[in-house]
């Protein structure tokens, strides 16, 4: 077993757990809290959801090289990515959720949470909300495909 992968595993597990916990809490607070407190809880949870979902998005969809603005950019050596886990790469890429279905996480995180941008003033009732239910479905599919694509030695870590 790769020593770096073994050491990063608890951090990956943390991101997956936090993604799931914030998703569940968002479902709860969206439906069960009086209006006065609801927006506060939903906003706090959305920020956490955005960060953990984005971290998983980068882990699952960043390759050793990325194409950005017609340039090839190599990943930082300090970035952990799914391929570090010796996954069945073809199976994983063919069966995970399509990247375009989760790209919204990066865009919304950048424009609504992580940066103070003018884009915020152009949102409306249709473009501002986070469809965390749909995002979580796509991410769960990717998490499950990732686990199925792992070699046995790493798969054991996720039981």
C-alpha cells in the first residue's frame, strides 16, 4: 500500500463524511425549521456543503493534467487525486457522474461563496439556489463508483 495514500485516506474519508452530513442537514433544515432561523442554518450548511463538495469534485475529476484555456496544466504534486489510489481508471471514468453535472459546484462556490464578486447581484430566484439534492445524487454516484474501482487493499479502508 502506498504510504502517502494511506496517510491521506482519513482526510478523504472526512471530506466524504462531511459532504454526507451537510447534505442530510440541508435536507432537514430546508424542511423542518421555522422561517426566522431557517435561512441562517441553510446558509451556514450551504457554505460547508460547497467546500466539501468542491474538495471531492477536485479529487475525483482532476487528472494528472488538465486542459484549461487551451493550455495543459499539470496537477500540483501536493494535490491528492483519485488516480493516486490505483483505481480501475477506465471503469471509474466511464461510470462516475459526468463532470459537467458537477461543474456547477465549482462555479457557484467561486461566484457565491469563496469570492465577493459582482456576479452575486445578477442572481435571481432561478439562478441563486443550490440544487444540493441533485448535486448530492451525482456526487454519491461518483463516490460509489470510486470505491468499486479501488483495488482490494484500498477498498477495505472504506468499509
